[in-house]
C-alpha cells in the first residue's frame, strides 16, 4: 500500500470521526445547530471523496479491482455508508442520521485499521477470485449492506422521535453487544461457540425485549420526525434490497460458472438468503399489512443485525464455508 | 376508505376458498418467510453433512453433540421432511398469492385513471385545499404543467385532473412472482433430470459419471462418453502462491474416438452434451521412483504449500520425499528420533538418479491430480430467466407509485382548489414533493403571501387540518394534511 493511498484512507477515517463529533456537538449548541450540521456533512463529503480516490488508487496499484479481502471490503463499506448518508440527507434534508452514519463509518475504519498488516498489503488473488464476476458480484452486496445499516440506524432514530426510549435502548444495546461479539471473534481467541451464542442469543433476547416493550396505540397521532425516519428507513431498504438481490443472484451465477452449482447451502450464501428473506418480509409487511412504523423500525434493526452477521459474523464467528477467504486468521 | 382501494380490492380473484383460503394470505407469507429465514440460519450455523461431511460436524461440536444434531436432522437440514414441507407450503402460498392477488392487478393497468369529487379528495392520505384569485382554467393548466415536469402522466376532465407517476413500478410484484415461480420450475426440472458429482482424477486417467449424485425421484440419463485428463498443471505467482490451475481434457465416446478437447481452469469450464466440467481443485497425488530399476508409486500428502511421501527405512529412520509441483526437483529428507528436524539429503531433478548406499534411486515422475466438479442442469435456462425476472422485478419495486387528483371549483371571482394524493411507498417524500409543488404554484401569483416554510413543515405533519389565517390573501392554503402511515389506504 502506497503512502498516498494510506494518507487518503487516513484522511477519510479522520473525517468520519470529526464529522461524528460535530454532529454530536450540534445537538448541544442549538444556536449554531444548522451551520454545524452543514459543516459536519461537508467534512463527511470530503472524507467520501478521499476514500473514493483511495479505493481507485489501490485498484491502480494492485492492477485489479480493489475488492478482494476483508480490509478492502471494509473500505467499500465505509465508502457506501458515507455515500448512502449523503444521498439520503440530500433527498430528505435530514442530518441527524449523520452522527450514526459517521460513527458507523469510523467504527469500520477502526476495525479495518486493527486488522493484521497482511490485510492492508496488496496481495495476489487466490484462483477462485480470478474472475470478472468478482467486480459484478461483490460491490452490490457491500453497498446493500451499507444501505441496510442506514435503514436500521434510521429505525433507531424513528424509535427515538416516537419516544419509544425503552425499545430504543434495548435495540441499541443489542447492536453494541453484537458488534462486541464480532470484535472479539476477530481480534481474540475466545471460543467462537460462546461468541456465536452471544451474538445470536443476545440478538434474539434483545429484539424480543425491544418488541415487548413497544407499546403502540391504534389511532395514536404520528410524530413528524418519526414518520420521516420511517420513510428514510424504507427508502434505504428500497435501494438496498435490489442490490442484495443482484448480489445474491450474480453470486449464484458465478458459483455456477466456477463451481458448477449455483446454490450449495454454503453458510455465507445461506445467510445472505436469510437477510434477503427478512427484507422480503419487511416489504410484504410494509406494503400489505397495517403495521405501525415503530414495529417496522424494529424489523429494520433486526435486518441490520442479520446484515452484520452475514457480512462479518460468519467469518469472525467461525462459521467457515466456501467464502472463508474473507477470513484472515 | 377511498374509492381506489375498493377498486384495488375488487381486482383480487378468489380461487382458494374455505379452509384453503389461508394459502393466499399475506400473513402466512410473512410467517413462512420468517420460518424459512430461521431454518436457513440454523442450517448455516451447523455445518451440513452433505456439503462438508460428518467429520466436520464432529470436529466443530464434539461426538456427543454431533450425534444429537444428526438425530434431530440439523446436520442435513435442507433434506429433512420439515424443510421440504416448508418449501412446499411457501411455494403453494406463492402460487396462491400470485394467482389471487398479484397477477389480477395487471388488469388494473388497463383501467383509465379514476376521477373523484372534491369531498372524496379529503379522504386521501395527503390532501390540501387552497383558494386563489386565479381562474380555474389557469390553475388547472399550471398544475398540469408542473406535474408533467415531475414525470406524472395527467388526464384532465372538465374541472378535474388525475395524475399518475411510476405506473411501471406496479409491475414489480407480478414480475418478481413470475421470476420466483419460474425459479421453482427450473429447480424442479433440474432435480428430476439433472445430476452432479466431484471426482479427483489423476493425470492420464478418465472421469466417468457412474457414481453421480441425483435425487431419488429421477428420470434423467447419464452420459455414455467419458473425459480423459491429458495433462494438468498449476501456475504460480512470483511469490509462490497458486494463481491458476489448468487441465487439458478430451471427451471420448463409447468407441474410444476423441470428440473434442479443451483446456479448463477455475472459472473456465468445459461444456459438452449438457454436462459442465469445472476445475475445482488441484494437487499432487503420487511420485513414482525406482529402486534398482523397480518402480514404486508413493502417495503424497499435502503439507502446507508442499506435498510429501514417507518411506520408513527401519524402526527409527524415515525417508521423506517432498515436492512442490511436477516441474520442481524432488527433495529428499531423512528423519531420525534424535534429530530435531528432518535433514535434507539432496535434490533430484526428474529423470535423474542418485545412490542411497548400495541402492540406485531414480526420480521417474510426479503425478498430479485434478479435482473435477461436473453437473448436468437441464433446468438452468429457466433458472437464469427467473433470475432476470427477479432482478427486474425488485428494481421496479424501488419506483414509487404515486397518484394526484385535483378538483378546481369557481368561488366568487376566484377559485378553490382541492388536492388529494397518495403514494404507496415513500409517503413522506411524496408529502414533501407535494408541499413544495403547492408552494411553487402559489408563488406563480405574486400577490399571494404564502410562506413556503409553513407548507413544508405542515404538509408532513399528521392528520391535522391546518388553517392558515395569517394570510388572508386571495390565494391561500386552507388545509393540508397527511395521515399516519398505517392509516393509509
């Protein structure tokens, strides 16, 4: 990795941290709030541009499409999260999603920076990845994961504005717990069975408790901001779902081309199917059923957890499978 | 309920009645999708014997737990009656839902846009009422132009206007469901007539299809021809990592005649007679050495990036033969208990000999093995077509489907404008667009004193009628409302 690419990546990482703090500070300084929100978005936009150039530079240096290992996918994920936020904030005029989006991007930068140096280095591709399908199959998936993250984060904000604080706290704690399991699985030697139990068990208990603590009264007037974030969440899923579909289907086409079978119940592809099914359920619930925005928010947060499990969980929590070249241990 | 809802519901067809009506229920769809997701998650968590073998399950969970998981059917979850029944019920639900609810909606595409009376517009999720000094015709024309600019198709009938955006998005469920049903058909055809398998084949040996895997309910045929592995090799990066594996294959018919030949590699299969043959793995299988002229084949074991064969010489001494691939020299080591590590004796290029005491050893050849995956998938064209439908369907689903209705009535010297609209998907975005549009149109008449921010914020509030008494001008907003999301039609 060249110094230039490293500098650009670091600038993008620092931008996400800076924009996070400016977003947070804007909540305490109402007088300068609009200006600070705008400034935070601009800082994030600068980070987004730097990261775009960084990824392109890495591709030029490697003389291949720069999406071949976990570290590179994390750069793409952070890029898509920042870009997705800028897109949604432009469309909806929302900025409060910014602090969660920048926190997510910063967390993934940090996670990437802690990976071993071998992940940062540009290394040759294993035979299975020497294919044009790689650039068709992987980017839609990573971008869809980022959009699902933004949808789940909007779900958290919807719960906040709808004043469902207990559900919000439980859902937020569940996400933190799941992230902790992923981090422990990646950077420590803790038995993965405990971490699997922590992730899956914690998610189940957390989300069921969040659902139980949700009290929605029929005919209750909606709150403007809560409605807005419900809409943003749906919009992000409406972008992410076709991308996930394209990613899963092109993966099936690639698998058929390379392995002779388009579906082999590999853990990672099964998990991508689980995520697809959960968002298909979300769309059916949203379009056909009269279900409250708060419940839909919980579905989108559950979707975020499934996305996290699909993207990082299966490698870091020791599920193995044909996609294990995403691992580094 | 607004009249259009009745129209939408009237499009539904009733095929499944009585207790069978549940099969077309959307609620059942959601329950089945959730069950399917939970089941697949369980199957992803537990290694599947059919894919990785029983040893992997034992390695991961220990023998006792592995036996329990096996007895519960979790180690081969995707072949259990439970999973097959789940797939069958989901398929039935999809077929019923498609026939009763999804496909009939296509008929609605042909129907002309309905028109509504002023009072009916107040029942729409987004509604507003304005007064203006301008004449009805002028107002109607302005609305028509602005809506058309935003991609709406408009129809005007007297003092009423109906506009529609994203009609093509309405095809999304139909196309997606056609795709899913086609996928089901393709997979069924493959299951009944297709076969697959994996075989490591030594260079110079044949691949035949006698031990192929296929479903129990099978009406297909296995090929009578075979595939000969003429040669196989590995290509490395400069760093020594494997870059690609290649195999030269010949298809040979029953009479022994070569029909076709092709070099395959990972991601570049050979297709012949409906069977695809893939380069799946590669390794070194044997070395052939001769001792005083007597040839002997020694089996190789993978040892990291190398392969090694072991030949005990006596109770304490082991001769180790190590190679990287067939082009590299053979390295000879000896191992004795008192030595910390094996000692390198010498390197022998292929075809060369050396003396081991009184024994003349010759390195004759190395035999690589190529891992060939094969399959016949007659349903594949249908599956690929289904993939195309699904991708198009879900992409169309992202297009919001929006309706706007306007009624303009003469009121004294001016007009009163009734606005109603709905968006099935991005409702807040729709409300924002409508509010901006109202403000923009209001700005066309300079004498009007409407403040845009008032529209902007109020239009996305919920269900409450807002009276703007501050601006008692000729053209003013009287009410704007949008109802809570789950109260929508």
